[in-house]
C-alpha cells in the first residue's frame, strides 16, 4: 500500500495531504482536516449529507477517492461562512425554518450554493433538481426549496446593493 501526497485547495487554502489509496475526500475533510460540517451519512452517495463543491459543482465527497482529484478546489460548509455572521444561503435556511434535526443541512446548503453559483435566478424546478441527491427525513423539502429560492433573491439583492 503506497501512500501519496495529494495537493488540494480546501476553502481557499492550499493543502498537502498524505493519503492511502482509496481514501475518500470525506475522510480527508473530516479526519485529516477537522472539517466535520461535511456529514458522514450513508457513505454510498445516496443521501447527500457529504455534499461539497469541487471546482464549483456539488459532489458527494464519500464517493471520491482523493487521489483522483489532485489539484481540485474544494469548498465545504465551513468555507461558505464569512468571518462575521452567516452567508445569505445559511441565513435563508435559518429564517425559512429549513432545518429541523440539522443533519442534512450542510449538504443541502452546499447543493444550493452550487446551484446559485451557476444559476443566480433559479426556478422552483431548478431548486428541486439541485437538491434531488440530498435526503431529508424531517422537513418535507418545501421549506428547503423555499429557502433556496429566498437565498437566490438575497444574493441578487446583495449584488445590486454592491453595484450601487
């Protein structure tokens, strides 16, 4: 078993990690980097709790052998949060009561962040598609979809305020 040093950018910081073959990105994030906001759920890519952004698109970190993503840019829920306060997506989820137990929340928020990065004005159907790989056993999804759409509005409003 030959270990390898893998280079990644995690939440804007360049990192070098020593990994055994087959080590998943989820394992690196939680056990090597201490980023436990990325949840360990089914570990089969079926629940979405481990969703992070890789090069701007949502991926299931439990499915990715880290040696296959050399030089990737990874963003986790911890990287989304600004130094002060909450990110508008997080605030929309909080204000819209889009969480109950909270286990799925980081994956839902990261799936929403991926959607809004590529489509700042999504339809309800777009939001449904974006979170379709994420399972929530508590909320019934309506509040999550509403929060995703509210987050789009908040981000658009913030962008317009900055431009003014």
